[in-house]
């Protein structure tokens, strides 16, 4: 067999596999939206998307998905505020600062944590973190801290801040969006740091050498040269990390509290969209409105993750040719 024939055969096989993957994805999307269409058509799209009551088993049932969407957004925002800075800082340390022996130890460890079972993290959060928050941290923040602040007799601190701590820092249950955010942070940091570290390492060494030759120190080189040159990969790392947070199921199912209400504070329970699907699909009668409503939740999740993928791809292509000195 000639090498041209072998090359065409390999090309055909690879193209066929890619085409099959696209077809499977399209079929999944078609089935998902087909099953979700009924709930939006029969119950009304506006009532479903912006309704504030999710009681699918009541008579009559309510399919307002706003509490599920709000719970997902709240958990994602809190997790992102913690995970993105820590993940990027970890990547910078491993790629630019750590000794090569430390890097050889940390790199496989981070990649191993990225594949850590989420059910184990959820179980740890449920049996360790949740009792710690409600039994130990809550009395400190809502009882002892306000008492200390009142004893200062300083205006505003001894009154307003002390009252705020007393009323807002009481943790009724350790199963809430903060606990879920802490566990999701552990899940998201390895994903963000691993991709970001690869992006930082891919920056040509000549960029660093040119910066040092102009008199810049290590931190100036990292901040003004390496990070701008790898902005494409760093952006992709952040977006994929957010996608991991949004789509995570077991952690939020076990530690978010499971209450289908709109959260108003970081210690309120919530039921994010993935946990609603996992918790209720088994009990939803086949072809019922509840069944179609859960597919509607899945369709919203699909759209969100698809949009994140498009944004990631757009940023990757937009900044692929960015070089030092160009406007970003």
C-alpha cells in the first residue's frame, strides 16, 4: 500500500470519527429540545423561565425555574470568585516561580485532583464541612463576634456591624450554597490551574529573555509579558472552569441544601439545575409535565454550556496571534 493511500485512509477514518461525534451531539440536542418543548408550550415560556415557584408534584403543579436558575447562578458566582484567582495564582506559581523539582511534584498532583471523584468531595462536604459551619463557625460569627464588637463601644461598629453579624452570619444549616461553593472550588481549581499552566508554559522563552535584557525583574516579566502573551489560554481556562462549576451535579446535590427557593444570602440553601435533574428524574412519571420540565432544565443547561464553549473558542481564535506590544 502506497503512503498516499495510507494517508487518505487515516484521514478518512479520523474525519468519520469526527463526523460521528458531531452527529451524536446533534441527535442529543434534538432529543433534548424535543422533550423540553412541551413544558414551554403547555405551561408558557415566560411562566416557566421567570416563575418563582418550583412545585412540580403539587396539584396544580408549578414549574417556575427561576429558583433553580438563581441557585445555579449564586453557586457559580461564589465559586468563581474563589476558584479563578486561586487557580490562576497556582498556575503562575507552578509555571513561573516554583523550582523544577517542586513543579515535577505539583503538576501531576494538580492533574490528579482534576479527576478526583466529585461524589467523594460531596460526601466530605456533607459530613465534615457542613457540621463545621453550623456547629462551630456559626456560634463564633453570630454570637461571640457580635458580643466583642458591642464591647468596643465604637459607633457604627458596636451597633450596625454587630447587628449585621448577629442576624446575617447565623448558619441554620451547613448544607447551603457556601458549602457547595467551597467544594466546587476544590473541583474547579485543578481544571483552571492545569489549563492555565499549559498556556503560560507555551509562551516562548525568548519573550522572557527579551524582558530580562531590558531590565525587568521576574515579577514584571510575569505581569507585563507572560500573562498578556498567554491571555488566550488563560481565558479559556477560566471559561472551562466556569463550565465545570455549572455542570457539576453530585456536589451540589449533596451539599447545596436542596431547597427550590431563590437564595438571598450566602448561607441560604438552594437547588441548582443539575441537582434538580438528578434528584427528581427518577420520580417523574414518563411523559408527564414534570418529566418534560426536567428536560427543559437540561435544555437551559445545554444552552449555557454551549454558549460558554462558543465564547471560549472565540477568545482562543481572537487572541491566538496576540504578541507583546500589541493592543489587547
